[in-house]
C-alpha cells in the first residue's frame, strides 16, 4: 500500500521496533501471572481496580484508600507478560492484540499514574526488553537530522487529518480554562496569555510555530513575527494563510540568528531530549535583547518520578513522539537561570490539559464515526490514536504530568 494509502504506517512501524511480543523465552523468563497481579495489588495505595482474568476469576486490587475506580478484563495471560517485560509499550501492544479491554481507559491510566510511586517500575521495560528499548530509542536522538525526521513522523501525518479533530485554527497544545465556553474560546485564551507574557516586544521569534495560530494572533497585535518549524505540512498551511507581518521559515532552533524583543515557544521543548535542553536555552539567551522576554508553555513530569521515567522509553516515545521527553522543571529552571534567564510567573494548569485531551478524543471519535477521517488511516492507526489521547488524559488526571506557562526575562 502506498504512503498516501496508509498514512499512519510510519508511526506504527516505528513503534514496532520496540516490540515486546511474548515468546517462549519471555514466557519462561516472565514472573508468574499471580506474581504480576500481586505486584499491582500491592502498588495500588489509592483507588480500586476490578480485574476479570482469563481463568474466569475476578480480583479486586487496591481498595485501601479513595481514588480512581476502574474495571478491566484481561482476555489473555500474554497481556501480563507484556506488561511485566515491556512496561507501557508492552501494555499497548497487548491492547492492540486484543489481550485486554477496558470501558474507561482514562481512569485505568489515571489510577496507574496516581500510584506510580508505589508501583515503581511496573510500567517500565525490564530485563533484556529494557536494553532493547533503549537501543531502539537511540535512533530517535534529536540531532539536526534526527529532529527533522522525528517531527515529520508526527506532524506531517497531514493537515486534513488534524483538521478533523482540532479547533478551527489547528491549535495542538493545551487550552487554558475554563472550557465551559468551548474549545475555541479556551484556545484563544491560551494565545492571549502567551501574548501578554511577551510584554510590548515588537520583534518576536516563535520557535515551533505549528500551523501558525499564535503567529497570526501576535501579528494582529501589530508585531513583526519570525516563526520557525521543521514540519513541511504545518509550514505549508501556515504560509497559505499568512499575514504580511509574519515570516514563516523551515529552520532548526540551533540555526537561529539575530536579536529579538521577545520569544514564544509553546509545547516544543518536549521534543528536544534532555541533552539538548542547554542548547535550546543557549538559543533563547543569545537571541533575546537585554530585558527581552520569552514566554514558554511546556509539559513536565513530576520531579520525583522523572529519573525513573527517563531511564527507559515508554509508549509515547515509542509510538507517538519519537525523540520526545517531558521536562524536569527543577533542572530546566536551573539551566535557564545559569544563562541569566530569570524564571517568573509560573502558572500550572494540568487539569485544563486533561479536559482539552478529552475534547480532542471526543472530536476524533466523532470524525471516525461520521466517516470524516481522511483516507489512509486504518483501524490499527485509529486504535493507536484513541489510545494515545486517553493515555495522555489519564496522565494529567493523575497529577504526575502537568503543563505550565512561564516567563523568562533576560537580565
């Protein structure tokens, strides 16, 4: 089938490099089924999970303190082998193979996240699978060539695809609540908040401009905007709707030159990888005029969970955002301050991201149900995308993942 005929194949194929499918060897090496279930039971300090097992029995896991409640059916013992050896990657592969099902996957992911400290490495690859996953992940390193490849894998799925479930301006980042008035209004509120953080700066650089919503918002305020991205699809859309006050360029942040009054960057730093955090902040520091302001919106992993999270790839890195890594706020802030970038006015709004993701998932499901999804995204891809949106929503609902806006001022 051609790339046009099977447009989601690139992400699906990339994830398969992390394959944790059970084999005879893995069956022999994996702990007993009961041991896996007992480990989950011990790790659920809050909330309750009702597990229907392949032998016809049902077990109530956790139940020690209030928390999320969820019912899960394990259809095949192989699902537990995949979880024990492949962590969240194996757990998705078990879902894709029909080895488990759940009517409320958001609550399933939320209860696992809420108890992540007690569960420890339960959702991380282990043994030889851990080293194999690390080896596969090295191919996703965000060198200049690698970054372009990683960005294309996710963002070049097609503008028509994203248009079916994002808002009308294709704003692919958390809205800013409340969301009572709908997704469009909340996304506009987010753009306004970023713009306010930039102060009166007239010459603005946007790093990672997406489809151009923020650049156009800033241009309408009378600012001159240079907006950069590595996605050909996004830039094509942005240029077709361009304002004369915006210069859209295909450029890596490491190639930025010149000085700007202000810099905006919305949910791009998660695509850097830890080794490139200092490089990105060097770019911000050298590109801002004295007294200039940078407005960032970024997603973080809780500081006390970060090292476990970063030790081996997980589902999102394997299947959705190759090369991605959430931010450790304390480390990122220290790196900024070392570069005379003063960290000001941090606002945390992870609960809004959970609601945003829920809205996206509902819109995606509606597009599938109504036959509006573009051709080329088959049932396997639809399953993957729905799982991704639920997985992220559960993470934000657990509180371990958060989203922030912050202003960096160059002194």
